[in-house]
C-alpha cells in the first residue's frame, strides 16, 4: 500500500512536469518554449529511470536475491544492521560464502547488530555462536517477528524485504530507499534492542523456525 502511494505521488509529479512543459511550448517566447522542452525531456528521463528501477530492483528468484545480499555484505566496512525472522540457515549458512564473509568482516572490526524473532534457526545459531564472544557481533532476540526484515550497510545501503511465506527466501526486495527510510530502519533496530534479549554463546533453548 505504501509503495502504491509513493508511485502515485511520483507519477503525479512527473505528469505535472510534462504538462507544464507542454503548456510552456504553447507560448511564442523562445525562452519559455526552450524551458518547456527541457521540462518535458527531464520528465521523460526521470520516468524512464523510475521504470527501470521498479523493474530491476524487484528480483524474480531467491538465488538472485541472496547474491545481492552477499554483495551488500562484502561492501561493509563499518557497521551492518540486520532484522530477520529467524536468520534462515538457507541464506546465512548454506548459501555460497555469506557465512565466511560475515566472519571475516567481524575479524576486521565491522560491527554487526542483528535482531531476530522468537525462534532463531538453531543451525545459524551454532555457526555464529562463537562470534557472540566478540564485542562487535551482537544478536538480539525479540518475542515477536521484527518487521520489516532488512539489512542496512554502513548507514548507506538499505535492503528491505516484502512480507513472504514462512521458509521461503523472498523474491521481491528493494535496495534503493530515501534517506528517511534508512533513518527509520536504524531507529527500529534501536527500539528492538531495548525490548529484546541479547543472546550469548551458551544459549540452550534455541528452537527451529523457517521464517527468514
């Protein structure tokens, strides 16, 4: 719903630019006609870019989505914030080099703050539990599903997921969001941390859950 409203506003803005440009072309003054042509051209360029982003930022398959996750993690140099239902082991353990990338980043000093739901994937927990002894790797467990699921790298690169069925790697993901969304995502992580339990490397009651 929020996406539809945003697209509607963008469409109205672009439509207004083009309409204004067409209106200026009706004047006989050469400068106004030139300005009208520029507005029409700008509206067309922005509309084309928006269409391309809308088509290509929605990934059609889980593997492609995980490749983008892998690429985002590789680019991290300071901090990674993650919200996930369970830290699905299909993504964080089994897929390519994601586990190795995270461990190498932690060794290099990159800070990881991870929020998960009430049923953290036990496979993922076992693979990452040793990192919980390090000051720059933290997992917090909520008693509910932390939505939206997403990842913010160095405060710049934001990956957010659409709601998806349990146990399924999401196929629709968005990588380009305005600054406000990045700020809000960081605020959500802080809010979740305040009400969540910080996990240690010696948890004994981790139960399986297939929600990513």
